């Protein structure tokens, strides 16, 4: 099939996709090189790591927009999250440990946070939700608890309401109020009506974001880094509310209907061992919960083996609390 037959939004031309994909890959490589050259400058590494993570997320969206298969995005999503976790370590080394990685009162960051959360549900990667919560919740998992009610609602769906916080604060009312109302409705039918209202205003109300209207060419005829417009959080809400007929949402260009359909077809992937998942993270100073190889985003060369019960070490330096994670690659 030709490119225009598989792409998921008509604004993306094949040459534009190839050019942006190449530019993102080259840009990430250059940023990584600059990042490694600035080990003595924490503030510079903080800014560079943020740019790398954002570009990696843009690359994921671009692949989906271009019509590429959805399955590989499950692994790509975790790579994006690891990049944001590395940024978190730099952020907390420069600023307060309680500063969230995504600021709830900054529209661009709030929008990206909701997209990432939505992707965790759509791609059946609920195992990543505790890691997103760790980037937002602050010291001890409590300092920022209850900062935003929509975030708490999604986290309650994914992690269990007993683990989350009650709040009436919605940091970005437009357009997200209808999404919150949809998630808290008593029936799928009522929830669907709220989601329709949300999508009706989604693009217009996000006019203040940096990516808005990026599909429109500039005076030189070039697009402004357009990688797709997607309300992944709406797709997640459809799944969580048990809405079987979402056809009324298909008229909205930015509703990820292909990913919702994929999620339904691969529902078995959502089943994971919650007890095992809870053991996949450990703070420095805590006993190792599982024998095997672990790593910390605070140190690029930290991949090493620990015995169960062994005290997890701190990397030291300018970083805050060291968070160890179970390594996908088991072995030296």
C-alpha cells in the first residue's frame, strides 16, 4: 500500500514524514553527544535530557501518525519513559526533589502527561503507570498527591483507588473538564457524551501549546515539526468506561480509533502480575526485593547484579534519592 493509504492523518506527506523522522533521529543523537559532554554542568544536562525525552515522544507519535504497526510502540513507549526518568534525576539534582517532571499548571506539559498516561492504557503498559506516578508524586510518594483530580482519576483506574489521593483541583479546566466528567459518569452512555464534548473542543482549547497548527506550512512552505495530533487520553477513557460503540468519536481526526481497536484485539496483554510489578523498583538504602540485574537512570553504567536482601546503594554525587529499577536485560 502507498503511504497516503496507511497514514492516520492526512496532513502528513511521505516526504515530510521521512524528513522529520531523519531530523528527529539526528537531533536526538546530537543532543545525546552534547549531554555526555556536559557531565560537569547539571543544569545543562537537565535541559538536554528534557529535549531528548520530548523528541523521543514526538518520534513515537510520528510513527503512529505515519501508519506504522502499533505493536512496536509498546517497547518504544518504555524507552520514552526511561528518557523522562533520566531527566527527572537531573531535574531533582538541580531543583527540589518534590518538583514534578510534568508541571500541572503548564498546558504543554499537562497535555503531554495525559497523552503518556493514555498510551499506557491503550498499549497495555499499565506496568509503566507506577513509574509515571513516581515522577509526579514527589518525596515519599506523597508531597504532590492530590495536585490534580484528572491525573488522580487515571491513576486510580490503573493502580487502585486505595493508592491515590482525593482532590477537587483540576489544573487545566479547558478542555479537560469534560474528560474528567466522562471518567466519573455512572454509565458508559453518559460518559460517551462527555467524551464527545471533550473532543469537540480539544484542538481549539489547546491552541496555546507549542505543537498547535504545526501542520500549517510557514512562508518557506515547511511544516513546523508536525508529528500528529492525538488525544490518546480519550482512547484510554473509552476502554476504561467499557464503551463498546465509539463510532460517534470517529469523526474527530485526533481520536486514535486504530489504537483503540488494537487495544481491544489485544486485551490479553493487559493482564500482568501486579505483585511482581510492585517489586520492580527499590530506593537506595532499601533491601533488594529480587535477585538479578538492576539499573538506575541516575547512572548510565549502573547495570549490575544484586542478591535478594542486599542493600541497594546510592550513586552519590549531586543526585537526589537513587531509584533502582529491574533491568529488562538480565545478564552481564
